[in-house]
């Protein structure tokens, strides 16, 4: 959504392919520039693949306090939940 000349990305398709991510970010950035929007904000918590791609497109990390609560009745059997590389959370996911 747009507010005060800033575009907020609330969710994004995640395809674990650097080519797909690069194409999505390049075309989205071009579209936003054509619209005259001043900046883009992304709240993301997840694997390093997308973080690296965002940095390649000049997105800068900032300190942001985000609480995440996970419940699994079998947490000992689901250690994958504790690995950030398996996550893909955006601000739009905060109701899950």
C-alpha cells in the first residue's frame, strides 16, 4: 500500500530462485519509480536468500522490534521451526 510517498510491501511470492526474486524486485522497483514513489519499506523475517537479494537491490536493514510466538505441541520433533532459513514472514502475515 502507499502512504506518505512510501510503498509498503506487505507480502511477496516466495520462489526459492534467485532469478525469480531478481525479476520480481527489478520490475516492482521500476514500476514504483515510474509512479514517482519516494521509497519502499519491507518488514521481513526469514531466510537469508531474500535478505541478500533485497540488499542487492539497495534495501537497507534497519533495527525493528518484531515479536514472534510459535507454538507446536511437538516442538522437540519440529526443530525445523527454530531454523530461520525455513521462515518467510512479512508484515502482512501478522494475523496468522
